[in-house]
C-alpha cells in the first residue's frame, strides 16, 4: 500500500475534528459558564456594595430575646459582624439603620477596613427589627449613596456566633460615641452611636 504526502495532514485534520466534536458533545465546550468566575458570599453573611462602601460577609448576631422574655422578639438587640471596606480616597461616614429604627454611625478612613468581629467598638443595634432566621432590610449609607441591604439575622445555634450575641445591658452601653482613628496601614476603628 502506498501513501501520498497529503495523507498525514488529512489524518491530523480528522483527529482534530473528532476531538472538537467530542468536547462539544460532552459539554466541555468553551461557552459553558465557569462557576468559579461567579462572585458569591462563601459564608453565612452577605456581600453588598453601596457607593464606595463594600460590605463582606455581613450578618447580625442576635439571640432574638428581649430582656428576660424567653420568646423570640423582633425588638431584641443585635450585633453586626463582617467587614467594611472603603474603596475611595476620602473618609466615609457610614450609617446603618435597622427596621427597628436603631442607627449606628461610624467612620472608615480612606482605603481603610473595619473588621467588626475584632474591632474594640462593636456595632450593636438596640433593636434589630427581625428575629433570628430572618432577613432584615438595613438601610446602609456611605454619605452619598443609600441602599436597603437584606442582611441575615443569626442566633447562637452556630457556636462561632455565640460570643457575639449582645445582652440588653451591653447594647444599651453603646450609646457612647468613641472617636474613630486610623493607623498608617489604613485600618480603622468605628465610632458606634446607637440611637433609640
């Protein structure tokens, strides 16, 4: 049997066509979306952007108990957890208002970050406006943009949040207004002002 010079080229073209056909038939085509390219909150909290403010893994820890009452109440205190990032070159005056009309104000320096779990001034709300297991619509403002953000309310069922559950006495003590400070690295300390 005699082969011509064009036979190897035809074999390569045929093999390539079969390979492309197999990839397309098995769903491995290049047009399928990649799940890793889709942003999502990888934990219990939510992510949201409001103007120059980025909220990451935001949630509210609340026992849902008001005073000594054993039944869950939407009027219970709660502590906000997560991280707040200022993506602008100016300081941001941020306000967070729950459906229970509890407002906390804080300042994030330019290009600064506040990690609420480790900050010495906790962001405590005196009235969350929702029971654990619900989503509450928190009005978030960065001074120029305002948006309602649906933030989950979690209780101490998950052990990592138990230490952050406020008691009625601890949430009442947040009415003081410690000042905000920034370090050279751009981290920030919030000034928490709870209004009732």
